[in-house]
C-alpha cells in the first residue's frame, strides 16, 4: 500500500476548476516532484493532502486522497488533526511569512512538540532538532526571534518544526524559491540527507526542473490542472516525451552551452477558467495537429513506467 | 571611450536602528569600478544583499552615490545638476523586476508608454505620439490596438514587454535591467530574453543586466562582473568566467547552479555559512569566512581586483591566472 495515493482529484474554486483529474502515488520513503508553472494547480494539489484549502471558496469536486489507506476527504475534524503534522507536514516558500514573528523560534518548535510528542517537549529535543537541520550553535538560536535569522536559517527552522511532529510525509512547496543559489543548494542537500536518515517521504513542489534531479525519484509535470507526463526522474530529464516537458527543458539557458537564441515557448500559460478545448497545450505546441484542438488526450502508459498525455508521442 | 565608466563607486546607506542606538551605515556598494561599451551587455551577478541592485540604481542616480565617479558618454553624472541630469536620463533607462508593481494600474498602456515621450517632448503632435506608441508596442511583440488597455488585462510576460516598450520610448543607449525575467514563468522567460537581444541588435543598445541567474547571464551578456558584499570579486568575458572561474566564490556560485541533465553533474561546492551582514563585513577578504581555501593573510588583508592580460580580473590572493 502506498503512503499517499491520490485518485482522480478534482478541485473547484467557485465555479472555476483548478485541479482537473490528478492521480499521484508516493511510496513510503519515496520522493516525488510535482513540477509546473504558476496556476497549473500544483500547490492546490499539495494543500489538499492535509485538506488545508479553505472551503469555500475551494470545493473537493471528485476523487479521493488516500493517506496510509484512509481517505482524507472523508475524515472527521479529529482525524484530520491527527494526520496534520503527525502524518503529513508542510514547508512553504516564504519561511519569513510562515513563522510567528513575536515568538522565539525555540518556543515555536516546542509548541509543535507539545501537540505531537508531549513527553519529549523539552529544550533538549528542540536543540536536537535544530542541530539535525544544520543550525550552528542551536543552544543560542532557540532564543532568537525569526527576524534575527537569515532566509536560509528560517527555512531550516521551518523544516525543524515540520520534523518535530515526526511525519511520514513532508510536503515541500517551493522550499528554495525565495533563497539564493548557494543557500538553495544547502537546503536541497539537507532535505536529501533527512530523507536518507529518517526514511521520510517527500513531495517536492517546484517550478524549477533543475532541482528535481538532486532529490526526486519520480517527476510529474503539470499543465493547466492536469498531469501531462510522469516518469522516473532520470528518464524524464534525459528524454522528455511530452511536447510541453520538452519545450520547458529546451527554453532555459544552460551553463556552458552556446546558443544564439533561446527556444521560447510562444504564448502564455492559460489561467484556470480559460483552458482551451482539446489538448490544453495545443495552442502553444509546435507539433499540434488539427485533431489536438478537438480531442482531449488521456494520460496513457508509454513504455516502462512512464505516463504521457499526448497521443502523438514517438517512443 | 566606454559608454559607461564607473570608477570606485561607493554607496553607503544610513541604517536606522532603535532610537538609542548609534547611527550606522551599510556599505551597499564599496568601491566598484566597471565599464560598459556601447552596444555591449554586461551582467552583474551575486546573491541578495551583494549590492547589485543598489549599484544599478546608483548608475542612474536613483540613489545618490557617496563617493566615486560615474561617467556616461564622456560626462560625469555625479556632478550634474537636476536639469542637465534629466537630459542625460533620456539616454539611459531602467527595466524593473516586477512587472506587476512597476506599471501604474490606473493608466492605460498607451499612457504609461507615452508619458516618457511627453516628459522629454519627443512627440510634437498627437498623431505622431500615437504612431510612436503603436510602433513601440509592435517592436516588443504586442498588438498596438491594446494601447487602450490597462495593465491588469495583461499577463506577467506581456507586462514586462510593456515595461521594455516604456524604457525604449525615449530611444536610450543604455538599459539597466534589474532581474527582468525573475518574476516570469519559466516558459515565458525565454521570450523576454530573446526580445531584449533583438532590441539590442536593432538599436545597438548597451545593457547593465542584473541577475542572480548565472545561466541567463552567461547566455545574454558578453561580460560579467561577480559581486560579493558590495565589491566586484571577479570580472571578465562571460564565457571565460563561467567556464573557468578563478575566484573561489565564483566557483562555488557556479557549482551551486542546479543542473538538469543528471549525466553532466559536476561536483558541487557547498558553501558553509551565509553571506555576512553588510553592516559588519569581516576584515580582510570579505569572502574568507566561507572560503574553502582561505589562509592567513586572507583574514587580515583585503585583496585588490587585479587585472590580468586576458581581460579578466580577480580579487583573490590565491587565484592564479
């Protein structure tokens, strides 16, 4: 039984669909990256795992989210409290906005401990957690307020808070986007190390295909509310099959490669509510044929354990 | 003679702490020299807080420099009075990072682009003005019929095109671009970079291109200057610097850039610690607390930026050519 098994999830905001039939599966200790641009539905999918979306405006229109075999969408408030933190924890993009500015960081970690592991909710455990996430001089740092720490250190505190509840699954939503490259490298390294040490599964949400290679075993690419391609990380990065994944990988400049012009993708990312009929990437796709604009392609197996939402893929 | 010649520029900004504390200054830019030739794109890279944005703004005198000289096309900007400065400002423009906050939401696109034409009295008649606006919108790949629309009706990439059209309105020779694609979706970034290169070729524009993204800078710029804590630590042709970085900081920065292709993975130099606060920069070489190869004199003696014979310069005691 997989740790997380999302089946055909559909989420509406008011009358606008933002997630349209997403299925994902993550084994215990595994790492899956969910990649896509703004508005593709990746963060909404991530938040739905612990049912964190405010309803209304959000509405779970269809599907199920099985966490350790139990459907999150049918849980009672008491059951939800037990899985939030205890089974699934989150780390978000802006650590500065997620931490309480008027509480010392030690107190914030202790609060999580009291809720989930009350017997260990002491200074020793707080210091151990801060040390585990690589914060130097943790005994002193517990007394710091969030504004006294740099962005990278704040993100480490957020990760320590997430670990305090000893979750089985860590959802990291753009955990390095607000950080500098050298700090980004440190945080990715830390997440990989924690995964090895603790056997904790990670769902990495990102727009940056560059960082998935260091962490994820599998990658799912989202576009306009749907998964368009899913494969093992190496396969996907080396030989992307869906035209969108291919275009995304080709459009970014690569260090050390000489090219006069970048291969830009024409047009813009369609916003929810304005998704085109047929294949949603067709208006921007260099390979689109007339039937692409009429028929909605299905996410179909395509050799090995790959899935692609394009009937014209050459394998 | 270079189009832009910055000499030993310093920008020290006052920092206000609690009322009882002594007033302090942050040395945001601390002795930077660099040149931009006509038609050349020079990249300014570094992490947040290194002073690259302040430097870009000081070049246009949007922030007042504390010391040093900025010479634009033979005239020293730092000594100009307001009126004379306005005339020169026409020849250098800025493109900002956030296309959502840099356009007035209550003005149509035509008004925003046209304002610069009015200030510098570049369109004598109404007809000439609208013709010019239409031409500018076309040149950045927008439909001239959209001049009557408001910014919220456009996507991020289109808004950045509007920002570029506004900057081009006065026919500048130098464009200072501060992270022009960082706020855009990945699939749209390439469009804007291609556009910037097209206008560079058509108009012979020079760029001071500020970015934290080394791959973008290597692609777009002919030369590159790497900044750390308010100083330039390495400069040279962008290809050479990115292939064979000489300063340990540049080496670490390049190795930290995520690589998509799992097979071309290089060993990564993970820097320990963080960028020190510019309020209390370390003595000696500003990079020594994080430097993997630092030795005794790095802690006491600040290295000067030494020019090599190959057009490259490094500020490191230990870097060979």
